[in-house]
C-alpha cells in the first residue's frame, strides 16, 4: 500500500492526513497490534469518534469500527486495509448512508456531501524497521460540499496532527511490549 495506490481510490482529495510510526517489532506483530487498538486507548480521538458515532462503546477496536456502519471495507490484504464512508460529516446528526461495498462507495456522488477514505498499512522504513502508516483523504462531491468541508477543516484541521497519530502510538507500544515478552 502506498499513497500512490490510494490515488486509484480518491485522487482529488481536498483534505489529506498522513501519519507514520516506527516500532521495534516485527511487521506482523505491529499489524496485529494495530488491529487490536481500542477507542478507549486513544484519548481524544476515541472520545471524538464516540461523540460523532453515538452508541459506539469505548471497548470497540478501530479495526472493527472501520468494518461496520457507517464505514465500509473497500479492500484489504496482508498488513493493510482500506475503509470508507460518505455523507455530510459536518452535521451533528448521524447523517451517513449505508453503503454496500466498494462499488457503492466509488459511485457515491450525492450533492453537498463527501467521500472519506481511510488507509492503514505496515511498511519498512529506510532502515527496514516496520512502520505503521495511516492516511485519510476527504473529497467533496460538488462545490457546496467543498465549501462545507473547507469550513469544517478550518476548525478541526489544527488539531488533527495532534490526535490523528494516537492509535499508531498505542499500536507501536503494544507491539513493542509483546515483542519484549516473547524474547
């Protein structure tokens, strides 16, 4: 998985967020640790997700969250996953359509809305150490959606770099602890 491969899914995103975190653990151990990180282990990000998706328990793993409504799995493989959602992400209502797979997500074009892509994967850094990578992209379906997205991002964008990496840090710590125990 790479940012270039994400271009196949959402090339013209108005918002992009990219985080990476190296860990002293095996690639598989890092991926398995990332799959198990729960919302209640991420502080601010977990609270924001639970606020935006009422009824979501803090004990829910991000992997599970990204596999069920309002999200849809777009594609996945060994040590990588792509999920998406669509709708009006700026409203206080749970205003997301139910999408039945990648084709429905790709075809989504309701006026005044956006499509959101979440990519997560493990790759090696320049020294061969595993890194957990997370990239999110948001693209509006039209000018009205783009204006609302700009307004939303002007408020929340300042905080994203502070909270967007919380799950990666939790996964790296978990992978390193499990590696230390097994040695």
